[in-house]
């Protein structure tokens, strides 16, 4: 490593979280440049600007510091460096990136996302506002640094939404149709950790044990969904992020209960198991009762940590187009418990939309 591009956002810089890293790099004789303009939903414009910084400073590795957005941006930068003649859009989809990327070190500073261990990078096209995924094994960071002290300054709202993002990864990985013994175990462990620690982390940002447990929950859930994939919650959330810039963790948290309810009997047994792991239902409960208790517990947890059950800003006229994008993303790629049509997906936008002030 001779020179690194640190990919981050302005909040990380203003909070002083880069100072220890910058000091360590200087003491190690490693040159570095900082790209700090990553947006909450990183765009193709972000990626190209960061690529320019990488090349202009003769960098040979990447360090992503922050949440999933910084990591996704850094992954896409690595892909562009590996494939200099391809655009980000030309690499979207599954297994389009086969070359080895520059070394990428991921340093998460949030309570969730799991991007430090996943094969996915989610990017928004600046022109179309379409949010899409690059999914290839070379995108998995070479190293992940889990340091709970870096998450102390994370505000309660971001702790809540990123933590629920981790829970969504665990739940969708567990209820899908391509699970393994390992991914099921990791998803259950992550679910237990989130339910046992997210409120503590939100209530006291310097609770080191709770913060550390949330980092481990995100990592375990990230491994689980990288190997078992996600489902309709993510497809809907991605379309909301692309269209309106809705933060991914917030969208996942709000949409999750509605999708779980719609799956119905197809997920009762698995939601019961998740409920037992979370400590919100008992082994003697029926599968249906356990599933209902788990969904109710997710809703109650959202409410306790300040996450709304509706999202403002969704326009009725946008719903059909977003549902079309969600259906295209999920079908047939995601191993969902039950297939849904575009019309069925439209209902999720209607359920989570706050139209109380609409004329």
C-alpha cells in the first residue's frame, strides 16, 4: 500500500472520525487523499468524481469509512478502476465483475448495513434516478475493521435506522428460499443481537457493549444475505431511495412489517423461529401466533426507537413506475418466499405512504 483513497462523507469528516485514521496512515508512511462528497444514496456522479480522485492521486488501494453509502461508493470505484472502459451501469447485475479490485478496507461507523462483508454495491443513476445493484464476489472488501468506539457519535436516529437495516438483512436472508445451515444460524444470531442491543445503543451512544454487539449483528446479517439474498423489502426500498433519496435503512425499517404480513402463511414457521431468537415468542406458540408476535414486535421496536410507520413525500403518480422497477429487480432474481405481481407490490407503497396532508 503506497497511497490510499479514503472514501467517506462530510458528516464523518466534521465529526472528527477520520483523525485517528489519518494519523495512523501518516505514521505508517502511507500517502492518502480524501473523497468526502459521498451522498446518502451514492450516485454515478459520486463514483466518477471519486475515480478521478483515485487516479489523480496515484492511489493503489481504497479505504471506506462510514455507512453503507461510503462502502458502496468505494466498491463501485474499485470496479471502475478494474474495468476502466466500462461505466458503472454496464456492470450492474450479477457476476459482471470478475477482475480483482484494488485492496478495499471497510471501516463501518454505523449500527448496521453489513456492507463491509457483502458482495453488493447499490448505486443511483444521476440521470434516471434508477437505483440498481452491482453484485459480484470481487466487491467483498478485503478487510473489515469493527471498532465500536467509531460509532459513539452516531445520532440515535441513524443508530435506529441502520440497526433496523441489519435486522432486515437477517430476516430476508432467513425467510428466503436459498438458505444454508450457516446463513440460517447467522440470521438468527443477528436477530437476537439487534433485539437485545439496538435500544441500548440508541439510548446511550457510548454503551460500548451494545455498540459492539450491533456491529457484530450487522456483520453476521451481511454474511447471511450475501449468501442467501434478500427479497421484496429491499426491492421496494431501493426504488424509494432511487426516486426520492429515502435513506435505505429507514425505508427498510418502514416497509419490513408490511411485506412480512403480505407473505402470510408462507413465512409463519420461519418468522416463529426468528421470534424465538428475538425473545418475543415462545417455542410452544403455534407458527402463526409466533409469526404474528414477531411482526408486532418489529412494529413496536420501530416505534420505541423513533422510526415512523409511514413515509412522507411518496407521490401517488410515481407508485406504478416504482412497483415496476421493484418487480423487475426482484423477479426472478430474489428467492422470495412467495412471488408477487407488480399490482401486489403497489400496495406496499400505498401502505407506507403518508398521504394525510395530500389534497
